[in-house]
C-alpha cells in the first residue's frame, strides 16, 4: 500500500498542470486500487490515469458543445 501511495503522489506531481491532471489523479487512484487487487498496482495506476484523463477530456468537449451559442439562421436578414 505504501508503494501505491508513493506512485500516486509521483503521478500527481508529474501531471501537476491543471489541464493535464484533469481526471488523471482520480483515475490513477481507482486504477491503482484495482491494480493492487490484481497484483499490478503501478500498471493499474498508469492505465487509470490515461483513462481518467480521456474521460475528463470527453466530458469537457461535450459540455463545451452543449454550451455553444446557437447561431442565427441564414434567412433572417442579419449579417
């Protein structure tokens, strides 16, 4: 468990930028715990970081798309 905590801390410091860390820390923790159960904590933490970061980016893109302003229709005479 001590190695897992150290590994998670190292991953957190490596991806300390808020843009890079979004989802990575949470994913690393979940992946590290799951990997520790399977006997591969470091691999689980690394994979969890990648998956968490991907999911956070996907959610951010969906939120940005949902909040995009609706453009004016073409035939209203405003340019």
